[in-house]
């Protein structure tokens, strides 16, 4: 059983560009969350998708947007990249339920130059 | 709002030493509590969890007890190995869908 898979693993973009990151959830999971982990810090919640809708959003600007597809996979889009967007972006999936743990992917390391 | 405060690192130990990483939290409602571990260059792996007061989570020799009276969830291991070198994150989920993480504690175990 494949776990949560993310692509690409590494990415370098120029300031002002746009980027799309992808996530396939663990089999049987229908909920996908995205987190941003800056170097030396804990992950920060960006948003969560369930039934193709954004269910909850953290304190991130509108430059950060997402999408969930009918097969539960998800994309994270970031527009007008800033140097401060350089981070590890983590995708987590979980079955619907409040106390179940989230399973994380390996992450996408985004570097903005 | 919800928040997690972790013991600051880095922590350096010798093999077979006792490890404690302190974690306290502030949350609305009755949160579920988690410890995640991150090995170099990897994503997060769930280490253990507890969903109600006085629950003890355990895995791979690590333990943590949900203490509602002190709002704490300290991580302990009696005898660490070099392979336990990693970053450890305390986290909670309360009356919403997101995980709130602490800043992480880097643990290095020397042979």
C-alpha cells in the first residue's frame, strides 16, 4: 500500500513565478491537508480539502490556493512567489474523523531564488 | 487559539541515556495529542498519540501521557539509540481539522 506521495521532491523557482505541487493521498483516505515547514520550524497549516472543497484555511494569503480532484488527489498552487515561500511543503492525508492521525508525505522542497 | 510549546533543543545524549522532551499546550475543548518524528530529509512520521486525559501513548520504546491537569504531553524513552537521532514535534488537534505543531526539538544520540 503506497503511502502519501508528493511530487516533485525538489523545485527551484524564481521570485514572481507560479508553482504547482501535487499530492496523492494514502489509499482509503479522502481528506488532504497542506502544511508549510520553514527551515528549523514546525509545520504550519495552510488548508484542508474534503469532498473537493476547502474545508478549513490557515493564516496564509490568497496567493496560496488548492484543489482536490474526484480521486482525492490534491494540488497546491502558489502565485507570485516570494523568497519567504522557500520551505518544505508537506501533504497529509487522513480518513474523515476528528481523532485520527494524519499520514504525511516526504514533502516538496521549494527554493525561491 | 491552540498552541504547543516544546522544550528547546538541541539535545545531545549518549547511547542508552534517558530522554525527556517537554511539551505543554493551550487548546479549546478536549484536544487529541500527538508526537511526530522527522528523520533527516524526510517527512513526518507519527510516533504516538493520545486522545483523552490520562491516556498513555507508546511506540518503539517511547511513551507520553496526556496530563490534562498540567496541560502536558512529555515524551520519554528509557534508553536511546543512535537511530533515534531526529527532530521530534509535539502536536495537537482540537475543535477543528488542523494539526498545530510545536517548533520541534532536535535530538542527537552519540555512540
